[in-house]
C-alpha cells in the first residue's frame, strides 16, 4: 500500500477530510441562522446539498463497479475523484 501511485488517493482523502468539516460548518450555520421559512437562496442551497451528494456518490459507485481494479491506486483515485471534486468545490464556493 505504498508507492508513488498512492500519492493522489492520499491527497484526495486528506483534502476531503479537511474540506468536509468546513462545508458542514458553513451549511449548518446557514440552516440555523436562516430563519423560517427558508429564503429562495437557502432553498436552492438545500436542494443542491441533496442533489450533489446523490450525484457524487452515484458517480463514485459507477466508477467502482465499471473500472477493472488492475492498478489499485489508480482505481482508488478514480473512485474518490467525484466526491473529492464536489467537496473541494463546495469549500471554495462557501468560503468566498
């Protein structure tokens, strides 16, 4: 489980582990302070939260099922890529 091929999946995992709590915190604060009924912007964000999780994990599952795991490190990176892309993009968007 070592070697240069594992650098990318490890970096993806570290970025997910660092970015996910930031995204969760921003969204939690938004939900708690948003009031009732939610504003149109808040409703868009809530829909986005649900849709992107479904899309990201569906893409990861498709990659996991359809990619032959000849190179385990490359396989792990491919499975992590959709989730990594979403989490890091959300962190960047929410921290602006």
